[in-house]
């Protein structure tokens, strides 16, 4: 194993609560309606701009976009990413693992989180949801990341917290890893389809990865 591609929200960054809060604040302000976490998850697929375009009238869209990203950026000042995630990334980096992100979130919000939480240096490639024609569960983003890294399917795994992640990873011909190690993930039950491996603990995952290099 030489390359690990990760989903972002709910996988390497505990950003889902901030995403929910940002959408909830935006919808409350512009639609005067409260949306639950589950209702917001049901909108996932397109990146944030796509969701906002689907929900907000065109004459209010520009203001809604500004509201969303301002709120999302400010949320990073209130909370920190769990320290075990940095410990995991440090261990993998020190072991010579090449790492990348393939996320459904848009480039603008991905860059906010990567910068604010100091995660950008760990990743050799980041493919955002608005940089592909077909988002997950289509494997386009994963295949693009592998191409940019010069990675082969035999030496690459994909790690994520949603069914779409597992479907995309399998479609790309990779070993898939389903994870539920952060406080908030997209999963409320078991993975469908089942990943090749599942982990609820970052240290156990690191040991497994390092063991496969021997």
C-alpha cells in the first residue's frame, strides 16, 4: 500500500456539524424554515453551490452564498479537529504514504477547512466535487486523483464514511475502507454495500496500514 485516498467531511475532518449549521442558518435566513441534519444529508450529492442553487431563489442566491461561506469559515474558529486525526496523518506521512482527498464538497469550502485546520500539507492532491463532471458515487474523482499521483489500483485504498464512498471506491477497483471514527458521520446504520474493511478507531487503522507495508 503506497497511496491512501480519503473522503473529507466525516472522514478526516469533523466538519459535518459545521456544514449542517451553515446550511441550517442559510435556509432559516432565506427560507424561514428549520432543516434537520437528516434533511440536509438527503440533499448531499452536488457540492454546496449546487445545493444552494436548488434551494434558494435566483434573486437571493448571491446573498445566500455569501451567508453560507461566511458562516462556515467562522465556525472553524469555534471548534478544532479531533487531535487523533492529526496523529493519524502524521503517522501515515512519516511512513511514506502518499495521501489525497476526493470529496463531494466544493473547492471553496474544502480550501477553507484545509487551511483553517492546518490539513493542507498532508495531501498531495485534492479533488473537489465541483471539479468533476460526475460526483460520487461515480469513481471519476478517485480515478482523477490516482492519475495525478501516478498511483495504481493495487497499491491504493479509498477511505470514507458514506455508502457513496464505498460504491465509488469499488467502482474504481480499489480496496475500500468504511470508517465511523469521528463523532458525526453520514452513517446511521451499516454500510451498503459493505466495504472491504471497517474501522472505528484511527490507531487501529494506522496499525493495519503499517502492517500491510511490511
